[in-house]
C-alpha cells in the first residue's frame, strides 16, 4: 500500500510526463502521476478498468438491514420507494397519498401501501495485525490490505459506510467510517498505516475491544490467519454481535504446503519460543491432515453461526479472489 496520491480521484498511471512553464521561460518536466495502488505482484491490479469492474459488484447480505442514511440496501423498515412491500390498515394521520384507491373501491376499506426502504450499512474490516501476519510472500498482512482495499472500494461505490480496524496487542484501533467513492484514498491511507505489532497479540481481547466500538448491525469482514489458540472464540463472539460475519482465512503457500525437511527449529514469531523437530514425508502428511481438519473446524463453526468462511492462499491473484472465489461463495454478486 502507498500513501495517498495527489490526484483527487482514482485513475490509471499517467502515460509519460507533461511539460509545464517554469520561471524564466524554462520548461520543467512534470513527474508522472502515481498509480492508484502500485503492487509488487500485479502493478495493474487497481487500474481504472479494474475499478470499473469493482463498481459492478455488491456485497451480498443474507437478510434486510437497518442502516442510517439513504443507500442501496433493503431495510427492515418501510418507507417510500418504487418497490412495493405490503399493506396495512389506515390510521388517522397517515399520508392520504399512500392510500390504495383500488382496494377502497373493491372492499370499501382503507389500506396504506408500504414500500421497501433502502438504507446504507457499515462494512467493518477487522485486520489481524499480529506478528504472524508478516510471514509469507507476499506477507499475509499485505494481501489482507489489498483484499480489504478492493472490498472497501466496492462498499464505497455502493454508498455503504466503510470502517477499518487493526487488531493488535489487546486493542482494536478503529478508523472513522467513510462513505462515498470519493473517500477511497482515505481508505487506502488508513490501510497503509496498518503494520504488524511487536510481541504477542491477544486476538480475543482485541476483537472484543473492536466489537465494543461497533454501532448498529452491518457486515463484519475478519481478515486473519487465525493463528491464535482461541480463534474459534473470536468467530463465535463476532457472530454474536448480530452483524453478518465474513471470515477470510489468510494463509501463505509455505503454511499450506511446507517445503522444509530434515532437522529444523520452529520459532514462534510472537513469543520467541522454539521447537526442534525432524521433518520427513510422514511428518508433512500429518501436518497437512491436521491443517485440513483445522480449516474444516472453522468452516463448520461458521456455518453453525450463520457466518461465511473463506480459506485463502496469499498467492491467489486478487482479481481471481474478487471475481471468482468470493462470487462463487456468494459473498459478492
């Protein structure tokens, strides 16, 4: 991630440089504008064409929402729109313009037509910033930031509010919620400022701190490697907030398919504790079986709690994540 570019709206990298007048009649070269979001993996991943594709997507919600401002979401409240919802009996003081005159003519009873109210919601991105998220190539935290940037842009383009919280140590540092696609650079700035923490991170404590700052029901997107002994408790507590929960379980290729062998020492990056092991084919097979069972336990827990669980490898191209994997799992549509 990079600091906020100088242009006011997202766009592709400028082709070449333009000349401008300088004092004394000299001509100075204007430096090329920076790309929207340069990437070591794919420098074109956030070009303008990619953004236009993102704007066609919407974060799918399983149930109606209760938001605050007018937006593009189906609300649990009734209001005025073009989409009919239901009837109710007329009460003194109701707007006569909402009377159904056809029903009155047939039944000689007064009924009010109700319409679906559309409101916005807040999409809360909780990024695990524990020391273990620095591992991998690309680092898991960098991949999580890019995924949050893409999903956050979709939210902003849909007139939803977007908030980012970094989970580190025992606290969750939440940024002010943003609304409108013009705030995309503020979103990128907030994501760029997130770095991994030194020392241990109590994921449960930091999630509880973040959950206490949530206002209203919306969508929670947790991006984490879940390398915490109480990770299952994290999922349970976030699901209990009443918001829709999406868990993006981010692991590196080396964690999914280790290439080590022989006598090695494994060191915990948070505590510094070490463990000497001998790695052979049987050890690797056992590791992969335990890893699959571990991921399956999260998938089962999420299903029971009405959440969505998506395991991801950091070598997955971002475009494939957004346009294929998350659409296949009905996260985006």
